[in-house]
C-alpha cells in the first residue's frame, strides 16, 4: 500500500489531506473542550480490563505495524519466506509484545498521575491548548513532507 501511495500522487495527497483534516478536527475539539474533569458522567469512560484488552485487537495502528514488520522482515520483498521465518516471527512477536506492554503500562501510569494534577484550576484547559498546538504543528509538518 505504501508503494502504491508513493506512485500515485493523487492518492498520496488524498491520504495526506484526510490525515491533516482529521488532525485539525481533533485540535478543534481540544480547543473547544472547556468542562473540568468530573463534570460529566464518567461511567461510560471506564471500560474495564477485558474491554481494554479487546480494544487492542481492533487498533488499526497495531495491525498496520504488524503487517509492515511481517512483510518487511519475516517475508522477503519477493513474497518468499525468509530462510528462518519461524525464528524471525518469534523474535518479532516477542519484541512487539514487550513494547506493547511497556508502552500501554507507561501510558496508564502517566494518565493516572496526570488525572489529579489536571483536575486543579485551569490546568486541563491549558494542557488541551498545548496538545491542540502540537496537533496543528504536526499537520503543518505533514503538509511539508
């Protein structure tokens, strides 16, 4: 898919345009978010462990990463299996599981630590503005490359 996008400029700009539009929409939503934490009913936002694990299997970023790594390292460019595909797959699966666990664990800890800090004063509003700025800067960068 990546090679096709590079070969067809219209498709490349279409994908890039959709990505930029989505990032700008997210930035807009963050800028408009004014309610403090706990203002809304947060019960629908607490999915639990089983649902959280299940959501990992519908994460499109994870599937794209898995397909890319598998196609690029476990299978040769010609579509033929590498000389030792089982060993390569075991290495890739182990590394991906390690990084998935550590990144999700780090994200959970950071979220729980920031939750109380952001609940005070206007911190959440400024944090949202900062993140909206990061999204807009990313959009500009995406248009430049």
